[in-house]
């Protein structure tokens, strides 16, 4: 399996203009839906720095005009506009090349991602419906939890509107990769910017499966060490929720991960080669309809699903263990979308 191509976020921002084709959308419009929230604001700040973005379109139900005004003072090329409320959503989305959805309520102590379903599922469905009608060819990147269900919801909405392209719909699971790389580096002393660990499955609890057997540079893990590290990566979101003690969830690291994925996608859309990121997409790699694996990205989104590679026994057992939960989350999303 091809190695994951990863640069630091600074590198992705500053070098983004070096790998361009003449016909590609160098000056992209990126819309952030939920831009005034805990993830949306730092995500928009990071996106504002990209040389590949000419227009940053920010939407939320409140406070977006102020966020846009604040960001507009930053000395970078992207023009920023704020839109508030459902009546302005269509204008926000017009001409978008990429749509990123971090909208929804955050987790609080004691809550699981599934507890968020009833609120965030409706938000994801409404925003996906609008995007599918206004900018159906845009790359759709969903951050709103539970990703295991909100991506299937969006898929069904796009299918119902006759515009579904599985190459262009992504569940952003990049934070699981970022955490895996960081924790492995801390544990093994590898250079954090060079540590690469593919993470497959979904984006909640046991559905998150870091493939520690495929880490680059190669590392050796004992059985207990492997199990403990896998569990920490799976529960890292809860670690942050508990540390913030009611003050929010993983907003800053999620914003970083969302920006990293968006910058990788922008580079691929602009002709860069060998751009690989893990993402939760419609997939035939397993018998689960949606599944995250390393993807080779290109101008039209997913160019090739690189699959899982060879799993060791521990990973194969974890894959089987996740199936009931991930399948249930997918089915729950599909059922909700078709109500």
C-alpha cells in the first residue's frame, strides 16, 4: 500500500501553489458551514492562510458576520464573506469548490457521539440538501459527528436529488490519523512530522482502527503496548472532553485536522500527485457500505481507494469487533435520511 503523503500544515499552506495545473481551480471557493462554532472559527482561520483559496465563505445561524470581519483583516489573499441564517445559505454556497461542515453541537462529559445524533443528524441533512442543489459538484467534507452516520445521511440526500458522486463525499477522519501519529511519536521517539500511521474503519470508539503494523518509520509494539495505544487513540476524543471538564470537545485539534484534509484535497484538485489521506467514504473494501481507508486523491476527488493492506491478527480481530457498531451507525443514518 502506498505510503501516506503528509506535510506539516505550514508546509501545506505555504507550498500549495507549487503543484498546479493550468486547468485546475487554483483560486478555489471554500464554504464552511458552522463557521462561528468551536471548530468552525479556528478552521476558518487556518483556511484563510491558504494560497489556493480565493474566497472563504462562512455560514452559521448567528455571529458569522463578526467572524468574517475579524478574519478579513488578516493579510492573506482569500476574500472572506459571512452569511447568517437559512435565507443566506444558498448565496453562501454558490460556486463553491469545497464545502466543509463542522456544524452541530459538541460533545459534553458523559456523552457519546451517538448521543449527538438527533440534533446533528438533522443539521447535516439540511445542509447536505442545500449543497446538493446549489453546488452539487463541490467536494463535500463532513466533520459533524457522528460521522459514521452523518456521511451516510449526506449520501442518501445526494442520491435522492440525483447528484451523488461517491468520489466527492468525505467524512473527515483525519484527526484519528493526527492523534495516532502524535501518540506513536511520543511513545517511540520517532520524528512526529515523519511518523505516518493509517487509520481505518469509522470515527468513533471501537470503529477507529489504527494500523500500528503499518506505521512508517516501522516500529515494534508488544501485545499490551499495542492494545493500550489502540485504546488511547480510540478514546482520545473523550480524553479531551474530560480534560475540558464541560468546556467543550476537541475543537482546536479537529480544526487542524480539517484544515490538513482540505489543503491536501486542494493540492490534489490542482494537479499535485501522490496525495494520500485517510477518509470515510462509500467503499467496497469491506462488507460495510462506508469505511475509512487511505485514498489517493485527484482533481475529481477519490482517484483510487488504496485499501487496508495486510492486517495482523490483532487488527483483523479489531476489524471484526467494529462491524456491528459501524454497520448499525450506517443503517441508522440511511434510515434517518429516508424518513
